[in-house]
């Protein structure tokens, strides 16, 4: 029986999720060239307003690569499930021939001589790299703006932030400029923009997705690369592509984890008896804007409706001490990156310091004088947090927190100065809800939970699993996806 051809209308092609797109390409119902042309047409039409994809390669080069993919399929060869599918790499990661600016004017011309490991693995699965996705300068702050490319607005409301640091990736994904997206997460950088743009974002377990090249492979484990997608099946498949041990990353996991999802996983009946510990606002520790907790609780009721148990949970640890330990670790890891930039000599003759955002300079300057004893004590606090979370996982299967403590804020603001009446004492205090999974090395997944009363601002529910239990998160999310089908079908307006 011959498969029926798919319509070749560009919008219908870009509406397909990555699995459907892959199936159509491999069944020869769509050519890779048609797919590339459809995405380029949409990018050229929408990206000028969205500013989500930067350093886009020339059309003729990308179309030629797509035709080469078609020729390979005609010979019976497929590179993998992403064969011929367009992909833009977050501007923090290396992709050969594209600048890796990390949003810094000091690195605007830093063209990558080779692929980073994540990009190489996606290319090996067949993806065609078309450009990069926008991010905040040096990846600091969950708001995508920088002096090289400018700001990326929210996919649902151009007057507010699209989040970050994987903001360009989330906005491009939500607006169908990409079928799947990659990013990285230090303090919510995959989770926050996913929540604010109504898509799925997964921060994998520490070591699940190895990062290379890297200046340090032993200590810098708080940041990790990972996937974003509009469907859980695509999310799981992209994680499987990105994950796996690499000898150059000695702490990367080699546990043979399987992220394959079955039809049974998508059945809400699979949630029966699942125990979810609801941490809420951590007993009042987290300031949270009005409306966010009720949206998260509504998402949890979907789980309850399928037979899951949602139980109140409490972290038995001094949360203020955890925050102070987090500050020490973050300074220790960010400061060397900033120091490397401070050593550069800009072409305009001004000191490099004049070209670096104040938040980055604050991290660097605060780290001066940081000694090994202080960092080790902070690591001991981190160890106690890890133990406290493992103690909770003896009683529950997953933990839940709001992804974000605020709704998307005005795009002209650098960061929220106040949240729920409390003054923020650092540029990232308003993102505190994301640090617990990061600090414990645990996987965390952002689920689309609902919207603000204005109907324009999405929010996300953060599910956290024990370290290395990434597959447990994906299975729970797959069943939730079935339960929340009507919510997930909502589309952002065209810009």
C-alpha cells in the first residue's frame, strides 16, 4: 500500500512534531528539501520579530545540505531519526562554522572550529544545523537579551520576557521555527523558558548529557545540556540522542538508561499510585507571585484525577544555608569564565570590563578571596541537601515545585526587583525554585501547567526525580500529556 502524500503547505510541514516529520521524510512523503524550505520560509517571516534564531546560515547552503540528505535516502541510507531535520544550537555550545558568542561582544567573532559533543551527536542522528539560538549574555539571568543580538520576546506576548538562558530555543520551538530544540541549564535555563513558552524542557541528571569541550571536567557539574520539545516523545528521543558516556567527560553516566516511551506510558492509568510530593513555596520560603501556585496545583489535580497521590512535602534543611552555599558554588564556577574575558583586549581599546554585563562582573568580583575552606563548607551543605532530598524520595516517587516564581516580566526590565512584596537581593534570587534539582544533581522536567488569568502568560510545573531517574520523569510526563491534551493544543499567536 502506497503512503498518501502529505500536503506541502509550509505551515502544515512546520506544524508536525519531530517524530511525525521524521516518519514523513523516511517514508518519502516529504523531501528534506521541502522541509528545509518550509522552515526557512517561516523563519524569514517570523524571526525578525522574535529574534530567536541568530547567525542563520545562507538559504542556498542549507538547501544544498537538505538535497544531500535526500540523495542519501534515495540510496537507502539514513543517518538517524533526525535525518534532514533543521536544528539550531544554543549559542553557548559549539557548532562548526558558527560563532559561539554566548551573547558577549567580546566573542562576537569566535567561530567554532569544530562541533561540541552535543551538536556532534545531533548531527550524527541526521540533524542539519541552520544557526544558533539566542541567549542572555554569558548565560546569566533568565532573560534573553544581549548587546550582540538584542532581546528575544516571549512567544505568547512580545511585551514580556521569553526567559532564559535557553530563551531563543524555547521561543523558536513554541513558534514552530524548530521541531525540537537543545539548550543548557545551570539555574533553570532549560526549565524557565520552557515554562514561559508552554513547551517541555528537561534538565537531565548530573552527568547524563556530557559536555565537551570543557575547561574543567571534575568540578563544573552544575550546568548541563539537555532537550526541549513540544511533545514528550520528542523530548525523550532528543535526550537519548544527547545522552551517553564520553571518556573525555569522566563523570558522565554510563548506566545504559533507556528513554524509550511506549503506548502504556502515555496511558493515564500508568499514574495510578504514583506519589508526588508537593513542595509548594517551601513553607513560605519562596516568594511567589499571585496565581502561580494555583496553576501548578491545577496541574497536580490532573495527576490526582488519574489516581496519583499528591502529598504535602517539606525539605528538612536550613534553606537559607542552602542559598548561601549555592552563591558560593555559583561564584566559584562563573568567575573563571569572566576572568578569561577580562584578559581579552577589545578592538575599541576600552578595557574588557566595559564590555561585560554588571551581573557577570558581580559574580566575578564576589568570588575574589573565595577560599577552598569556604567552598568545601558550601559543598558540605550541598551534601546535606542531597541527603534531605533522598530522604523525601523514600516516601514519594517525584517532587513538585513551581518552575518559576514570577510571571513573565516586561521585556525592558533586567530582572525582577521585587517578588510578592519581597525585595530580591541578587539578580537571580527570583529563580531560587530551580536550584534544588541542580544542586542535588537530580533530573527536573518543566511541564506546561496553565496560564495567567490574562490568557497570555504560561506557567510550568517542575517535577523532580531522584538522581539518574530521568526515565521516571519522562513516563510521568507522557501520561500527563494525554491528560492535558486540550491545554497543550493551545498555540501562541503569530508575532
